[in-house]
């Protein structure tokens, strides 16, 4: 809520963890992040080990699946298997492209900002 970001007072007065150098206190200060309610919270500096482990396991699983699909004789493969392999490749490419768009310094409108935020879990 922009009204809460700039509570009033002397120039540069912003609410907690808001960047006073940003126009209308619209950004969080470095070392903080904006939660879903628009409140800037300080980063705790810890990366959850569960997310890293999950990302590694999923990556290894996808690589193993891809190795099986790529090394399978395509003349003997079912059309559904080929279609699944192509679809998986397109999905990975789309997730990577969305991750690139999410890194741009652009204020995205809804629902794009929510989609890019959700996609940030899948890109690392």
C-alpha cells in the first residue's frame, strides 16, 4: 500500500526497510524483500536446505529422465513418449525464459508479477 510506504514527515521518511532513495519509497532496502502484503522484511541470510536439496533431487531426476528419453530408439518409441519428451523440453525452455523476464527491472502488472514470483521457485 503506497500510503503506508510514505508515512509522512521529513523528506526521506519511509516505513520500515523501505528505500528512501526510491521514488515514493517504492522499493525495499538492500538486504530486505517484499512479502505478499507489501511489507519489507529483512533477509535472515539463511537459504533453506530443503529447497536446495529439493532442487538438486528434481534436477537429477529430470536429467535421468531426459537421458532415458534421448537414448531410446526413436523408431521403437511410442508417439506419446516422443510427445512427452518434446513437451518436457519446451516446458524447461519456457521456465528459463520466464526466469529471465523475472530478473528484469520492470514493474510487472498482475497476474504477470504473481506468475513470475511463483516461477522464481523453479529457477535458480
